């Protein structure tokens, strides 16, 4: 983001010093010692006007009053302003622009008005032309001071507006950075789920098939050859899925819609759905699982992302059964569509073994259940998982269809 070119601190200091020199210069036109002393004191106070605006205003006003009283004592009819009284206007402008509280700005203006009235001896009886001239002079100078005060107040308003806009811009920038971080976290979580589903399922099937081929290669070469073909096919599918995920990470694959990617042309990670459920079951059967698939109803109202969620949960459930119960386990996959809700239930008998007694393949862990729960939560569904009464495990998902919701 391009930052505006703002005055630097040294520029402010140079400007204040220049004003102080101007005030000090006006004292050269006065011969009396107290005029020069008061004028130089005002010039010194002006140097610190930005650090303590109200304090400088009070000091300058006190010095101006002192000059008025000394002049009145020396010459009772004296009532003229001095050149270095411009420091009073400078202090007033500083207070109006930089003071945080509004009452300070009004107080500074009132002090200048009172000083002007005192300097011109107040409102006279206006009996002579000289009185009228003095009154007009007083009125003119008061109008000038009012114009200066209004100009300073406009600058104050602009300064506060710019500060508010800068704060809003900074807040919007922080919010945008926060949203970017959240989006990155969500994207990493989604990619982690995809990687887990692809790698865990494919490797589990490949390990089981490779072990079966190794034992059967001597006794039944046809069976071993079939198992190795299954290993190669699973590996190719996994490689294709991994290539799609890598393309998404590199940004070389774009979504075909402007929405949430649920329509046609969505990215490669969402191309699978319930139509691929039967090939998934066949692959699990090829790995040794006894799988029964039952589908009731028509999948109406489900988005592509919701179909992907159901497919991945079914895939992960069968992978877990293969890992923990072994290839001899019996798995029942039931998918029902009723009242605008898709219900997926995956049951396995644990190969007749109680929980904890089944063999576990290396690398198994709890990331699968966490990923399944996250997928369901995204779509506002319900997810339950746990051991059955007796041997085996059960997983149930209730997912409301997007169109119905």
C-alpha cells in the first residue's frame, strides 16, 4: 500500500522555529526593555507549542497581559497591540488544531477576544469620530481573529477526519489480514483431509494386496497377479488424486464457478461423488473386505461438496475397518435419503474380535475421525462414531441436503 507523503518531525520543528524567529524579529521595532523581554519570551514559548498547546497558550496570554499592564502603567491611555502579540494568534491556532477536547478550542478563542477588547480599551461611548474609528478598528481586528479561529477549527475537523479514516483503514487492513490467515488455515485443513483420505485409503488397500500377493505368488500365480493389478490400479488412482491436490496447491487449477465450487467445473478435489461409491466398494472387496452396499432413495438436493463428504466418510470408514479389523471383516454400508436428509451408516463386525484385539496396521491414528467430523460440521450435519455392542465399530452421518435446507 502506498503511504501518503506526510511532513516529517524535523519539518515540524523547523516550522516552529521559523515562527519563533518571526515573533522575535518583531521585538526589534520596540525600544523598551520589557517589550523585548516579553517578545523574546513569547518567541521561546512558541517553539514548544506542539508539545503543550494549552500551556503555551496560557504562558503567551499571561505575557500579553503583563505587557498590557506595564504599558498602561507607563502611559494610561495606551491601548495599542504590539507586533509580537501575533504569538497569541499562533498559540490559539495551535490549541484549536491540536487540542483533544473541544472546550480548549473555545477557551483559546475567548482569550483572544478578551485580549483584543482590553487592548482597544473596551466599548467606548462613541461620542466622537475618534471613538467610532477605534470601535471600527476593534471590530475589524476581532473579525480577523474570528476568521483565523474558524480556519483553525476547519483544519482541526480535517485532522480528526483524516485520523478517523486512517484508523478505519488500519482496522480494515488488520481484518483483511486476519481473514486471509483464517482462509489459509481452512484451506490447509481441507488439504490435510484430502491428503489423509487419499493416502490412508490407497496405501491400506495396496499393503493388504501386496501382502496377499506375496503369500499367494508361489501357490496361486493367477490370484497373485490379480492382487498386483489391484495394487497398480490403486496406486494410479492415488497418484492421480495427489496430482490434482498438488495442482491446487500450485494454483494451476481454477474453479469453474464464482461461488463455493459446488457447480460444474469445480476443482479436481471435488470431482468424486456418490456415483463413485460402487467402484469404491469393489476396491474394498478386492482388498479382502466383505462389503454389502445398500442405497435407498434418490440423492436429490445434494451439492457436489456434500456428495464428496459422504463419499470420503464411506471411504475412510472402510479403510479403518481394513486397518483395525483386517481383510476378513464384514462391512455394511447403508445410504438412505429421507425427508431431505442423507443418512450414511457404516457398520463392521470387527472380524468377530472385540475392540482392542484386532490387529492395527502401522501408521493408523485418529486423524480420520477428526477429519470426518470436520467435514460433517461444515455442512451442519450430525456425526457419531464408536464401538458397537460386542465386536465391531459403527459410524453414522446425518447430512441435510443443501437445497432442502
